[in-house]
C-alpha cells in the first residue's frame, strides 16, 4: 500500500452503479483510501480505468481494492446467498471466472493492488468435492491475478473461521489473503468476530469496519446491520485485536444503506475510528 499511515481510514466508494459514497462525498470526508466495487460490465475497460485512476489520484485518494460482483447475485436471504453468490453456483461458474479475470485486468489498469471476492458459501465438509472444486477455482483466480502482481482477498462471513482457514491453506497461493468483515460474521451467524479474526489474522490484509446485531436465529435469518459502534462487534476490541496482530492496512468503512443517512453514518464512523486510533496507537510508530 502506498500510504505510510498506520491503519489509514477509508470508505467503500462507488465509481458508477452500486452502494458506496461517490467521489465528491469521499472528498468531503477527507479520507485517504477507498475500496471500490467493479463497475458494470461495459465499463470494464482500460480507458475507463485510466479515467477513474486519474480522478482519484487528483483527489489524493488511494484505491486499495476492487471488489468483484456478478450479475444474478442476490443477498435477499441467507439461502439466496447460498444459491446465487460468488463462484460457488455451478451454472454460472465459468462465466463468472471469466468476469473475474476482466475485473482483475481492470484493477491492474486502475493501479489497485488487489481484488476482493465473496467466493460464496464454502462447504464445511473439507473432504467434499464441493470444497475441492471451489479451492481449485480460486487457485486459478489467484494464478491469473499473480501474473499482474495482484492480491486476491476473500471476504469473510459465509463460512466459519476454521473452514476459511482450512480453505486458505488448501489454496496455498502466496497472493491469497483475507478482507475481514466482522459484521458479516454476525449477519451470517458464522461466529464471534474477534475470535474469528484471531484465527485467520495472519492472512488479513484489508478489512471492513462495519457493525451488526445478531439475529434471533443465527445462520438462518439475517442479523441487522447498524451504524459503526452501535452493534455487537465491539469495534474498539476489533481495532485493538488488529493492532495486536500487527495489522497496518486500511480501515474501510462500509455502510450498506443509501442516501443521506448513509453519508451521516459514515461521517460518524470516520470520527469514531479517528478517536479509537488516537487512543490505541498513542506512543506507537
């Protein structure tokens, strides 16, 4: 990462369609880093990448990761995620692998160091064909990205930390990493976020600062996303654990609503993270 600041604050920003604060909003928030979702397919061009790269460079904002998304995905329910998201569904796998390669090409042209993926639900049966097949697919994505010096960050949430750790070991690629989202562990009901962070910590190269409350039926019904600091993550404990693990990468705020309330919540999140950073990093370099 180009920034020399320890744990620079960032936001999930939009460069076209999709959730996230637009560039003008990001400028107002005065944060040095962003993650961005990949644009719609017809904008996955080198020309558009150069244009976006120029705009963010002129604004003094570093793009740290480009997130993959695929047509036909649904996050309406946990079951819908199982059926439609990522590289798991066999019926869409080949076309999504090709789309992922195009996003990697776009990220490289953008000058970003990594792509991020919701791979989909990884089988908790580590000896199953489903587990092996998905590991093989992600290996191929990592190999393609490696040729462009890109990292591949797998987002947490759908699986337990133990399964994610075993999956990372099965992939066995030097450029595979974790984008740790503590709220997703709660939203999906897949485990306590701080405990999970400690298990996969050595792989964490990026993270989302997001908060949530547990559902009454974890793993069967969604938890509820809430503004940073108002949920069950324990954001100070989360940052403290990141610090203990030696994490120095960006703290990227994600708030999955839209409109003015999203902007207000993100601004409050920025203030909260700045305060916690000052407290936790006092006396450190």
